[in-house]
C-alpha cells in the first residue's frame, strides 16, 4: 500500500475455502492480558467495537512506517512536506474509491462522524427542512439546530420506515430544500436500514439524504452511487483507524456555497487588506474550504490504509465470517430465558455485529461490570448515545432518568439501560464463545464478587 520503507503490504488474515472459517484480521491489543478480580489473568476479549474498534495491525504498520517521513502538507517546499502532501491527497482518492463516489463529489476530512454531520448542518441552505428518525445516534439526531427539524417515530419494519418518511415528505413545504438523515446500521440493534429505498423516497420528494455510515462502513461495503445517497459520513476510529479523523463525502454544491466550517489558514485562498482597513477573503471551493488548520495527516492516512485493508481482505469474506459470529451470539443468548435481545425489525432482520440486550433481575451496569471483572470481557452498558431509541425499545417513559449503576437491583426490576456486545473483523471465535458462556454462568450462578456504585458506575468492591 505504501511507498514508505517497511510499510505493511500483506493482507493480515489467511482464508480457508469456507469464508466463515477465515481467520480474524490481526488487530492491536489481540494479545493483551487483564487481571481478574477473582485472581489470575486472561486475554482481554474486546467486544465493544461499536464504540471504537481496535487498530488493524496493517494500519498500525503503515502509520509507523510513514511517521518518520511526516511533514506539514500543502505549500511546503521540503521533500517531506511534498511527500506528505501526496500521501494526504492520495488518501482522499482512496476514500473516494472505497465509497464509490460520483465524479465531482468531494471528500472532506473531519474529526469524526459527529464532526462531519455538524459540518453538513452548518452548510444547509437557509430554511432547510430536516427529517430524522428518533432512532438515530445523537451524532445524527442533534446537529440540526438551525434548521426546521421533523423527528419521525421509530418504525417497526423497514417498509414502515420508508412509508413514514414518504408521508412526512409529502406533507412538507414543497418549496425550499430538505434533507433526510439516516443511519445505515443501528448502533443499538445492529439492524440494517433500507437506505436505498429511503434515498429513493427522499429524491422523489425533492429532498436530499445523508447516510450515517459509522456502523455500516466497518462491516459492509458502502457505495454512494448504488445507494444513491447525497452524502456519507463515518469515523476512522470505528473503521479500525483510531487516529482522530473522519470523513464527509458527497455532493459539492452545498459545501461550496456554505461559509467555511472553520475560518483560518488552509481554507482561505487569498486574503487582502481593504482601503477601509478591513479584510477581504477569497475562500477555496475545494474540500480545503472546510479543512482549515494543519490537517491530521496520520489520521487521514490511517483511514486510507483501513479502506485498502478491508477491500483487499474482501467484504464477502468479512461479512460471511461476521454473520457466523452473529449467529453464535444470538443462538447462545436465545438459550437463556432471562435475556431479552432488543430489536426494531425482528429476529430475521439483517444486521451487523452489534447486539443489545437486558437480563431479567440484573441492572445492566452490574452485569457488564461482572463480565469485565470476572471474565475479562469488555462490553458497554447504558443508552449508547441513542437515548430515545433505547427508551423506546425498553418501553420506558421518555422522561424517566437513566440509571448508570444499581448493583443492588431487585429481581425483576426494570433497568433503564442495556448491555451491548459488538464485534467485527478482528474478533476471534473464542471471544464470542467466552462471552456466551459467561452470560449463561452469570445468569445461572450469579456474580462471584460484590459490587458497588462509584461515580455512577458499578465497580468491584475491593473492600
């Protein structure tokens, strides 16, 4: 992938004839051991990919090989600056290819999905109408503060999602611009959304659509052209490239017409004093317009490296292997009557490796703490920055306060948080098998250790 000395060039995993049996892609931290509160150590099972995925070994090797050659990009006369500029712009082309962008689309580098969607929110035409489902992550739900926003109720089938959007768009003001924001895969249930059909509905009513691909891009190929979305946003840290960069890619017109997201060097093409003492600024019309300041070259390069690594590994193989892991977890949880898996679209809905659930008689914070302290398994508990969705799935009053730590919850007590297990291309079978075994053991035998609430979190009581 790289022209730099010692850069990794081999795909990490060897594959068998059966893609379900392919080895996981090597990631950093795969051999890390952690202490157990009950004594001894165990290899850490990182099952919180939906929050942040570990760096692919391939990405780390590429970044490490480039790091000695780092230089500030654009306009620098030195060799390292020119080399880094080439790498930065080639990374932009790599991301455009990964997303199957249209000719003329722009790829803007940001800090994260949240940053990307806030950038787009700032670029909306005046009086734009925004339509967003209550099921979205807060990164998609909250940025539209200066727009007229219609929040749509959670659908219970993909078809209902399309019908709900069509009704809302049919009732909108027919004049002016409109934007639909939708996730590709839920960060709570893992379920895939009917993005192509929603895009068709949006365009039929004169609206545009932005795809939050934070949970989709690490698991499935994303084609801007096939899905016919206007923009796509995702984060490097969920794409096995946790070095502080993200992407907003798509149509250039709204971005070119908007004021720069940040004002400063890099975004400006020409700055001159006026006779009256003021300053005239000519802003770039390229992606640089919204990339003021010294860019995160290493973060950008890491995303490009991850894009190439996933493409070369083959999404058909990656998807098949992940489906094997999904089936293992779901089958194991189905054997525990006390476990309720959260779902919008039902058991048969296609999904990525993100599964949330609650356990009867357990507060979710207590259960997650026991998985970590007694089994070396890292999952997540809470409302997952998707509060309206989780509250809907749990059947709780939207005004009820969330509870982070209640280890003394009585049997049958309703918990206002859930447990999420998530995994991906770097997850070995043993990790999900250990997780399933631990869930069964905890439900059957209870925790071996006492826990207490500290700063809103459930932690082992070390006495």
